[in-house]
């Protein structure tokens, strides 16, 4: 299985954020935004946005004199001891923040050993998660999560997955033709969220965006009750813009 390395907006943001963090980390006694801009080559306006995000996520802190130093979250994720637990806790806090800001259940999913796996989620009574009435591992053809993960595989990887999992009709909207699904996956722009408009479950709409780090295929997704379907496009765009902090956590 090979990945399709199509650039996405979150990936560009993550690469820039990593350059900023590397610059800050080199200056143990602190570094100004002017020096960061000069050393990283990132424009002032872009840098201001990145530093705001990095401060919010506790990857950098600002000292009393305005200089930037590495933050507590970076220290925890950068430590070999306890990194796995620290990463899980950081991602969970990020998901909970997204859930509250978007008013939707939010999920992180991975494609591991040829199967779809929802690894973390954040929901609430006001933002209920999807009822997994059919195992997500066998319904990738019908879910935003599954389709987002499949778009990140090469053609052979997609065909292999569909050969192992029959494309059952789950609702009247479910695509059951492998030819049609493969065509849709092939033409899906990497920077546009994948949608599920009641294809998996009647009464639920979903969106997903890729968060691939290295050779690990993943996606960030949200779900809404169908009565909130009018919010889906806007929420999906917000999800896409919010994917960079998640991808950054995975990349550190």
C-alpha cells in the first residue's frame, strides 16, 4: 500500500509551525518574533497567526519581555518517557475544544493494518456521536471517515480494501458500485472535506479531512444530526482549518 502525497492546507500549516518551533527551541533564553521571522523565512502576518495557535496549544509561551520560549505541551510531547499518554491527552483536549466550538461530535481515525479504526472522539449530550450500527471497519465505503482514509491510499490500496469488504447498502444513499466509488475517491480534492450525507445512517451527516503524518494515514471528522445539516459545510470548513493543531501534535 502506498500513500497519495497530495498537499493539504493543514499539512502546509504544520510544516510552517514546525519551523517556528525549531527556531524557538534553538534559543533557550527566548527569541523575538522578528528574529523568528528572519530565521524561519515566514512572513510577519503568517507568523502572527502561527504564534497565536502555538501559544493557544501551549507549544510556546511568551515571557514578560515579549520573547518566545518553548511551552509545557512541547516538553511533554518531546519527552520519550510518557509520550504516548501525553499525546493522547493532548489530542483529547483538542477534540473537546473542537466539539465545543463547532457544536458537533469530533473524531480521530486511523487506517491501521488495512482497517478503519476510530481511535479517539469527543461528544456530549448536545453533540452526540454516531451510533455505530454497522462496524466502521466494514463500512468505509459509506462513511466520511472511511472515504477520507481511502482517498489517501493509492489505487491498488483502495481496490485491496474494497475486495476485502463488501459494499453493503446501508441506506438509500449508500454507494454500492466499486467503480463509482473509486471514481469519486480519485476525483476528491485533497483540500476539500469528504462528506457523508446519510450514506451510513439515516439521520446523520458527517465530514472528514486528512491528517496524514509520515506513513500514518489518518483523518479528523465530525458528525451532526440531520436537522443540523445546514451547518455541515461551514463546520467542515472550520474542521479543515482546525486540523493543523492535531497534525502538529502527531508530527512532534
